[in-house]
C-alpha cells in the first residue's frame, strides 16, 4: 500500500511539471558577478597605488644624457615618475633613441608618457628627415596636415615616443611674433581645419597630440620663455578669442591640451597656468572637458618670479592642470624636480591637497595611457603587486 501511494505521488509530481512547466532562475547570491558592476580598469589600478605613486603621475620631467645612468634611474623610481620630456640633448641617432625609450619604460611598473616637442622646424628635437622637420607654416591643406602628422606619428611611435607636444593651433599673423614661424598659415577657418587634421593624424598613429597653448597667445605676445605675455581682452571678447581651442574641443576627441603662461588681467589677475577661472571654470566646466590638462614648462621665466616653484606647482594643480612639466632645460635648479615632487606629496599627506582631487587627476592620466595602449592593465597590475 505504501509503495502504491509513493508511486502515485511521484507520478503526480512529474505530471505537474509536464503540464504546468515552471521557469526557474538560479538564485542570485551576494557575490554573483553578473549583479555587480565592474569598476573601470583605471580605477582598479588606482586602488593599488600609493600616494607617492599617484603624485608621480602628475609630472613630466626632463633629464640629462642620452642613456639612463643609475642615478637617473633611481631618481625616476624615487619619484614614481609619470612621464619624461625628450630634448635635443637626449638624442643622437635612431638606434640610441630606441634604446633610451626602451630603457625608460623598463624602469617603473606604470609605463611613462614619453613626450617630445616635434612641431617641425624651428622646433624639432629630431632632425633626421623632412617628415620630422617640415614646418607647420609650410602646410598648405588640411589633407597635407593629416598626412604629415600620420607619417610623423608613425616614426615617433617606432622610436618609442607616445606623446607629441604639438600642434601649435593659435591664430598668429604678426610676422614679428615669436610664434609666427611655428603656426599654420591662412585665415582662422583654414588654420582650424589644418589643426584638426593634424590632431586626427597623430591620433590615428597612436601618438597623443597636445594642441597648444590654451587659451592662446596674441599677435603681440612676447616669448613666454623669457617674459610673461599679457593679453588685454575683456570678458565679452573671450569666446571669440579662444575659438581655436573651443572648436577643436567640439570637433575632435582630443584628450590632452597644453596651457600656456599668459596673463589675461580682465579675466583673472593670475597667469593662465595657475588660474582656476581660466582652467577649471572656462575650460573644464564650460566644455565638459574630460581629457588631461598639461602645463607649459614650469621653469620658464614667465612665471619664475611670481612665487616659489613648489607653491606654483600646488596652485597649478589646484587650478586644473593634471600634469606639470619641468624640463630641466637650463639646469639652474638641480634639485627642483625632486623638491617639487616631495612638496606635493607632503601637501597631500597633510590634507592641503584633497585626495579626491589627486585621484581624479590620476584616473584621467591612466585612462589616456590605457586608451593609447601605453599601459597594459594586466601587466601593470602584476608589477604594482610586486612593489
């Protein structure tokens, strides 16, 4: 009897599932990977970094020599350096340069920006052929600008360089301007289209283009290597004045800009590189700009006498710069790079620079390194675990 009853119950249960099929989903657990949004990879990397490593990402330093000696390698490691700037003094020939850039990238767990000013003559650190030296002023069409940037970018990439501090996109018509030989010729629209094409060419070659010098020099600006340019436009003229940059932001996906040392007294009493009004408000907020902001060389005479170098570095970072350049091009201050780095680390540790501000800057930097295949996340994470 018990056997018949048990058989009846089993048969009834089977019929229930056949006649009334049920759809069951597996129960989600707290650790179900499908229910947890993945963090962006740059955030995963950031969380493995120390404050010292994060601060190092905020700097591009110049250095001496055509090879990395032990002292320079140790300095890069001590400052957890985020990038280097190559000058003519670092370059002899193709073989030597490839060896140098390879050596640089073997020094730290997080790959570096290896940057150069390769605008074309008169500013060309590598002078081996016309592709590398052809001046912006000689470019006649947007297509030519694109082709040159693509070809030049491919050469730079083959040399281990990943960032070009170019093109110069300002509208300069005064033949006596220090920038005249460095800019494109034509009316404003023609210059804009050449600039956009150049940016696109470098990007296609996987070289980070850095248009410069936001917000722009005027026709009468002195050379900011030696003097601080002053541009007396008013607030009503601002939108028109910055069009070379605003239109580039609207018409390209550029993710790096250089800020020049220029003073606009009717906009802010501070030079643009340390101006919250000009960088944070009028660039980043107005255009919802999510790329990185790079200062012009912080060793230039234009801002040297405004305040102490370390104070200027803090002001520049808080104003909206993500990366500060110290080129060491004159060697007047042999310990400047280390002093500035140590000062910023101290300001973060003391709470005078908000950690969230630092993290946001580093996230933007890491994202650009990932987007341009400079940084391979798995390899970088493994190296960070070993530090």
